[in-house]
């Protein structure tokens, strides 16, 4: 977050709360750019790539809005959902091991991420893209989602997207976690934090309580693999502990020394994901009872 915008917000929250709220919403929806590593670039360039025309974004005036879709291999489809500020390349380390195991692997760049256009987007638009991809592939065998992307995947599943298995990596329990971090970064007052919550949730058309994996877990009634590193520098590992307690049939795997992003590249973690999604659904359901 640029220092002068943070300073401007500080001034506005004292002199014009309405203007401060407007600026906060703009900052909240503006996506930080992720720079893929050399290895990530090589992996994503090995994928088939398409620009998929999509509904006009409320943040983009152009009618030529599209998202970039990537795919590898053939077989039951597995969707990889990246973090806020991430991109498909961030998830590409999972692709080849899953392709070798017999899956078709799909990922994408959400609006304003990676090779997709724009500078701003929001959770509802990411959910919309997941729904759009699901229609093209007639459901998924599994969804593997990272951090903020896990909440988007959960909401999409709640809204009817079909997937037999779900894996969440480095995820917080709710949108509220990310909003609290955002407000803290802005040094927003308690009153302003409340304003931000109200305006963000109004724009999404959902209450803050429903923007929660805990809430979604009760409605989905399906097991999940929760992966989190004890040294995660972005989302505290206690979020995973809380989520596992609230998610019936969940399996929690805690790693150490991998951090928020390294967990996506760790060979043992990838092997665990592969094993989990290969177990028949019936076995998973029975083990959750």
C-alpha cells in the first residue's frame, strides 16, 4: 500500500469519514501484483492458454473483459484457485504431479491478476469466474484453493458448483480476518473499520457472518483437507486449528518451515493432496462419521 494513500486515508478519517470509506474501498479492491518466479513462469507457459470472454466487471468499463484460463493433461478435472494478489502461475507447481496421476488440471488468472486485465476486482467476481469454469467442465473432481481463494471456492460450492473433493491451503476462517488485517494496515479507527465492513459486505450482497468458511462448512456437509504451515507469515496457523474444529469430517495437516507460499511447492504436501483427492468419496464420507 502506497505511503501517501495511507497518509491520505489517515487525514480523511478525521475530517471526512465518507471520503475515507470511499478511499478504503478503492484500496481494498485494488489488487497487488504478484511477480512469478522464473520456475513459475516456465510451468505456466507449459499450459494450454485461453482468453475466456466474461461478463463486464463492475470495476472495468471495457466490454471486452476476459479472464485467462490455463490447463494441462486429460482426465477428471481439478481446479486450482489462487490467492488474492496471486495468479495461476503461483499454483502451477501442483500441475505436473497431478497430471502424472491422471488428472486434467485447470487454473486461471482472476480479473486484475496475472495475465487478466484490470486493476480492481472483488470476491464476488472471483466466485463468478469459478462458476463459469465449472459450467465449461461440467463440474470438478476436486478444487484445491489457496488462502483468500479458499473462501471464493467455498462460496462457489455453497452456490451449487460441483466438486467431489476440497483442499484448502493457508486459509483463514472468514473474510473478517482479511478485513481486520486491512484495517490494521490502514490504522483505521474502530468506527472506520465498522464502516469498511458494512460497505464491503453491501457491495458483495452478503452478511459478514456468511462470508465465512465456518458458516459454509455447516452447509456443505462434506469433508475437506486443511493444509497450513505453523510458520505462515500471512495467515496465522491458529486459523486452521479453528477451522478444523468447526468443519465436520475435516483432516488437518500442519507443516513447519514452509510459510504461506512454500506450502504450494513442497513435494510431501503435494503428495498428500494427491493421495487425498484419489481416495473414493464414499471412503472419505465414512471416515468423517
